[in-house]
C-alpha cells in the first residue's frame, strides 16, 4: 500500500509494510537477552559467595576453575543473544520509521537508514537512538491520553547504565585480593541487573510502538487484505 505524501520524502519507501513479525521476533530475542542477563546476575552473586570462601580459606582450585568456565559460558551466551537481538531490533526500528509517514504521523526525525546508522556513531549513540525511538513513539500516539514517554526514558537509562557498568567490570583486570574482587562482582551484578531491567522495558517499548502502528494501519485501511496483527498490547 503506497501513500503519495510518503513517496515525496527522500529516504522513505512510501509504502506500508507491517513490522509486526519483526516486533515479535525482537521481543522473543529480548526475552532471551533478559534470561541470560538474569543468569549472569546470579553468576556474579555466586562470585561474591566465592570471595567469602576465599577469605575463609575454603576455596578449592577446582571450584575456582569451574566458576571461571561457567562465567565465560554465560558471558558468551549473553553476547551472542545481544548481537542477534540488535540485528532484529534495528530491522524492526528501520521498518517502523519507514512506515511513519504512510501512517500519517508526520516525518520522523531521521530516515530509516539513519535510524540504524546513529547507533554506531560514538558518543552520539548515547543520546540519538533514544531520541529516534522517542520520536516514533510519540508520533504514533493514539489520542491525547496515550503518553508513556517515561517508559522509553526508563528503558534507555537502564540499558545505557547496565551496558556501561557491565562492560567496565568485564574489562577490569581480575584482582587477586578479596576486597577488590568482591567490588568487581558487585559491579557485574549491578550491570547485568540493569541490563535485565532494560530488556524487560525494551519489550514494553516495542509492544507499545507496534500496537500504535497497528492501530493506525487499521484505522487508515493500509493493512493488506487478510493481514495479521502479530501483537496486541494496550497503548
């Protein structure tokens, strides 16, 4: 389904393509990321208990090796899930930005391509992606009562803080003394805990935006005949 006003915008396809399937895939993968973030938080908590054993002189080399191996596995699993989720999320975001003009929600602040590109520009990617998501969230709003911008902000703050803290903790050299080691595990637990909250809030944000897009598509009659609504969620 095409729209003449959208066709006149450079960088936009000018036709509606539902992002519902991409939203569903993204939410499932975000759930996986949240699961691995939870497991990594628990692993960091186990590290704190290991430090207590180290202080008491009860830590065995075998236990330390098993802990290191399980930590590496949890970290790789979290990384792999995050990469897959990022690909799905950016595909959904780009499609959604492209649909905004066709859904008569005005012109987004960026083109579909730049909705992806801004995530890879250092320093700017600490602010610009939030602005992009907040822009389409607000543009696709249904009526004056459909606010909820604070959810987008809460998602972004928790995700950025969780990513920064966990990455700092991972890159620090592993200390040999118990007190610095305990601090490192505390940082890891905090970072992964915030990442878990960020993943949950990201699911809510995707569902909210997709619901608004689906509602607009239905009201404008741009959904293809027999088209399926992949998600249902209150505004």
